[in-house]
């Protein structure tokens, strides 16, 4: 059923609230960003027809089988620690969240919003529409009491970042993404209210809200991991961040400075090379190319440097295998990829879990699209454990103090939502 919407934004928020009433829901929100590879403004999947939960071992194989079984719409997430299945690696750091490494579901009900139209795919579309129209939008004004703690003090972070730079000086790695966790225990929140508030403060094109029973993902990601459009694979790594200014002239100067910043350019081009290499494993020979290098894009909180790498997909490679061939995404690992992941397991203090993973969908027409899980709050309602992580690229030219400040900049919107 396709309906015309008088107020698409209000309908979207009510649909999110309706979906939150199910045990499992996935809400993807493009926030009206113009994207030549985007297919909709929002996708809301609710209710479980069939589901797959898997931890590292044969998770990708099980997903391939699940996808073959369900060639309609399927939504879900990949956790970063599936790296241990892709490579000979391990995860030994603490995990207060206890999310599965992989979860996907075939939804009972699906709503797709495109412009002023909404398509309802369900056995009971009239009932669904009525329930959405009657739903109440969650308030963004509810106070949150969360005592946020950090796994690293500032001094510990600076010391660790400088130790990582010593590895770069020795040639062990060229660049890495060093992440730190902020967390709160014994905390009760309304996850959808938190999402709505975060999305109002930091609206981004790969925003998502995911509910898996007692576990919640509240995501304000600006980054696409990988998409398929027909025979084309697209990856858009982000490397390079500059804080925005309220002063228009100063804001433009910050944007121009980012384009000339040696360290930011270095880390972007190194990750582009890594992504190009990853894509060759799934590409028709000779088709990998950089469609855009050092593209500058402005979001509400920051300017970002985004490059676009594409290829023509090898038809002998399945969609799930193509994702596995590039996972985890280079922007969250470093280069060389395996060495960087090994070192970060040594120096970081928390299991990344869903953070640095991907949320998205496989569609009925064979396309797929997945984000990079960054700028994200994770919450386990049963254990009342709340967590978010931020990372920054460490290169030979990195200044540890500036990288620490970049981590805080990336955490700013979440801290504001939590009243900090």
C-alpha cells in the first residue's frame, strides 16, 4: 500500500515510535540528506518473521544461508569482532554490553518513506497505518542521570597514543584508529527519546535506531561502509574532521584548512588505498576506481573529508562474501589492516562490539546498504549498562593532544544528550 503524506517528518517520527513497541525493530533515517546512492528517506522494519543470531565462527556463512532463504527485505547488524572470523585474531577486552556479533531479521512489517510517499509492506497495511497515526512521538525533554566514566584518563590516552606512534616510527603500521570507551552503570534511559534528541542535535545521513529486545543501538553515523547498486559496489570512507564554527567566515576557513591539512590528507589517502585493495577481492578485474578523493561534506557538528571508491561486482561473489571481503571497514582499522587490529586489541581497553561494525539492509531487488557504527550510544536495559566509544586516526604526524580533543569533539553530541 502506498500513501501520500501531509507531514512526512511527523509520520516518520510516529512510525519510529510505533516500531519501538515491537520486541525487534530497525529504523534507518537519512535525515533529508541528498545522496546519489540513497534509495529512501527512511526505512522502518518491525516484528520478526525469522531471525539469525550468530557469534564469531561461521557467522558470515550462516548469514549467506539466511539471505538465500529470505530474498526479500532483511535488516540487521555486523559487530566489529567478526574480524576474528575474517582473520586469525581475538578479542580479549572487557564487554559490558553483551551484544551478539551478528544479528539479522526478516521483518513482519516494513515501511519505506520516499519524499511525500510511504509504502507499507505488510499483511495488514490498513491496521499498521492506523496504529502509526495513533502513535505518540517520544519526548526529547526527559532528564537523564548518567554518571559517565572513561576507560582512559587524558594522561593515559596521551601516553598510549605516543606509544602507538612508536610502532608507526618502527614501520609496524602506517595508520590506525585508536578508540576509547565512555560508559555508565546502573543507568535507566528511554532509548527512543535519547535517539530523537541525538538526531535533533546531530542529524546525519546514516542515522539509525535498532532495538533487539533489551539491547539498543542509538546511532548518528555520517559514514557509509558499503552499498550495492545493481552491479556496482560503493564504499565511502571518512578520514578528516574539523569542528564547525557559528561564524560563517571562520567556518569556511576551517573547511579550507581541512583540505590542506597534511595529516588529514595522509590518513584519508592511506585508507582509500586500503579500501581499493579490499574491493579488488570482490571486483570484476580492472574496475576498482576512486570516484571522488578528499570530498568535503558539512554536517551540523563537523566538516568531514569523504572519499568514494567503487567497482563492478564480480558476479561469482555473493553479497555477504563481498561484505566479508572488506570487513571490518578500513576507516575503523588502519593499515596494514591485520597489524593495526592486533595492536588496537593490545592498547584499547574495551571490546568494540557493535561499535565499528555496520547496520543496514539487504533489499528485495538485490541491493544492500550498510553504515559505519560511529557517533553511537549502545545500551543494555537488562544490565543498565550504557556505553559509547570514540576513535581518532593515529599517524606519524599525529599530535596526541589534538587526537584526544578530536575524540571529545566526536563525543560532543552524545555527551550533550546525556546532560554533560
